[in-house]
C-alpha cells in the first residue's frame, strides 16, 4: 500500500473551460510528489513538492494565480505538518513570495514557532534568503478579471470564489509509514486586507499524526474553522472509521451544522486514502504503486499508469 500521495486543487465549481487544466495540474503535482516517495524520500518532502508545483500553476488559487483582496493585493496562507513529531509550520497574509508552502516549511524547520504572519513572515523570509518576487508576477489576468467583477455591490464573493481556482493541498505516507500534509491558498475572493482563513490553522486547513493519518482541506475557510474540519475527520478515524467514511462524516457535519461546503484529501498510515467533497467538484489526484487516480466530479474516478502521459 505504501507509499501514497493524494493532492487536491480546490472544492467548488470549476468552469468547463478550466476543467481539463485543473485535472492536468493535479496529475502533474501528484507525479512530482510521488517521484520523491518512489525514490525513498519523506512524506514531508513529497507534499511540499506537490504543493509547490500547484503554487506555480496559474490555474489554482495559490502562489501564482492567487485571488485578490478588496484592494487588489495578493495575501497568501500556507501550512505544513509532520505526523511523526507533530511539528508544524505556517504563514499567513504573506506577500511577494512565490511559494508560501516552502516558507511554512522553513518556519517549521528553522524556528521554535508554529506560525508567522504578514510583515513578520516576510521579514523571516528575507532572513532565510527567500527571494521576493514582484506582486504582478503572482497576479493573472483571470484573477484580476474576477476581482473587478466582484467589486460590484451585488456580488457574492463567497459563492463566486468556491473552486473556480481552488486552494491546493496534499497528504502523503512514505515508505517508513510517516504521514504529512501541506495546504496553500490565496484565500477567498475579494477578502478584506488581513483576512486569514482555515488554511494556516492547525486542525483546520490540515493535520497530520502518524497514529491516525493526515488531512488537507479546501473550501470556505470560515466554515471549516468553525468545525476544525481536518482534526474532526481524524477524530472519526481514531474511533475506527475508514479514511473515506470519516471524511464523509466530517463533511456532512460541516454542511448541516454551519451550511458550509468543502473538500478533503485524507490518508491513514497504512496507505488507505480518500478524496471526498460536498461541493459540486474538486480536482484531485492520487498515486499509489504504479497507478495514478484522478477525477473532478463526484463519482468520477479515472486511472492510468503513473508514467503514462
């Protein structure tokens, strides 16, 4: 069963003209992460590599392609967590950083803290030699178009942001049985300056524990935070439910309790995995043994050889 990696590219509704790019993006990311696992690398290295790949893909709401704040700026959040030690690193509201997930990894590896935000996170990045990039390099024309559209008084940014360019994440189990998660996002469309959602919060945007498993979440951050979705799913797994059943139960509870839609990718230490969502769509992909699995709609599940084009 081991190793295995599962990635997600955002829960919600993906416009038809972007659906193939979304599926291609998660498949490329899962291949990049699985290459590390197949060569004996760690689950942490694998999830960071997969999410970095998605941050560099303008079709997703993370890194290049992030949605904009009401003022037209990019502010990004990310988290990583190591299931072996429960070590975690997170950043929020960072600007001018191409790969926030790598900065979150540095917070975990190079500081005694779990979470750095805004100016402090950017100062830490400079101290670590992380190059700054112009904000314009992170803004796509698609992001700018959606920002302008949702400045209208009658616009509903919560509905409009869901999944059209989604939060990205990954979970993995390596050959040693260690689990890890990583999640990264540009946030919610036309958010207030300084708004932070679920992604960088332990137990909300992600959680990893070798004794139970790992989860990465996507969806409406405010709703995810209210139910601590990632940790809730792992709680159900602690009670004996499978990764798939626990994911469904957590998503159902969130929908009924706070009327929120979301998606998750989940693994247990034995290599069982799930990609589940309560939204209309979620781009996802998984790699295990010699097979690549992927899909976009509920019930959709394609497979092919991991090395097939």
